[in-house]
């Protein structure tokens, strides 16, 4: 079986790098450096599993993957994981009865205010579909487990054919 990092690097060379029609020609940004990754963990207080370190430092700083794609770790983007973590920390103070779990990062956008979250306190980093539009204020109603492992979840995406609505660019 091919190494998942090699598989992801090869897959993002085929356009589009996401399943979304609006990203037809966008290439993912360069990976973050080890020092940028370390700074993210220090600033956020989050410790990401080893596989996610490899994704962000060897593949790309987001911009590829299922649906709208994986969110960048850092950067000016409002969807960056660093930005999301600041929102979560502020929400704890604004609504202490309904705090967002520290261990669930906003990892990949689905659209329509839904996304995939990853539990970073578990080495395999399980993936959850998060739907805050479900009509319930109970957080457990928002979460549906998609995969026991972010590695398996990304492998499935990388091994499937690119979307059929466009002729893939293999160059």
C-alpha cells in the first residue's frame, strides 16, 4: 500500500484539488514549515496528531480534499484553524454553558455552514460531520462520526476518481 502522504501529494497535482466546482484551477498553498507548525501549536495550545503534522508540513497548508477542502492551519484566511481556535476560546467566555470542545478543530469545509471536525486529542484523529444548522442547541445532535481516522478518511478521498464534471489536468 502506498504511503498516504505520497498519495496525497500526487492527488493534489490533478486539478481540481477539491471536490468543489469553484476550485477548478486553484492549486493548494505550499506546506507550512516545521517552525510555523510549532508556532501554531504553541500559540493555540493545541497538539495535533503526528499525521496532521505531516499533512500540513509535507503536502500543503490546506486547499485540497473533500468538498471545499481542508482548511489552512495558519494564515489570514478566516477559515484557518488558528482563526477558528481564537473563536472557540472567545466563545468559552461568551457562553460558558455551551462551550465548543477544545479538542475538535474545524478541519474541512462542506458548505452551507457545515464542516468536518477532527478530534485532535486522539492519535487517529476521528472525523465528525458538524451540522450546527440541524435545529438543535444540543451539540451532540450536531456531530456525526464519519471516520475513526483522518488518515483513512483522506486516503479514501485521494484514491477515488476526481469529479467527473471536469477533465482532470494531469500535468
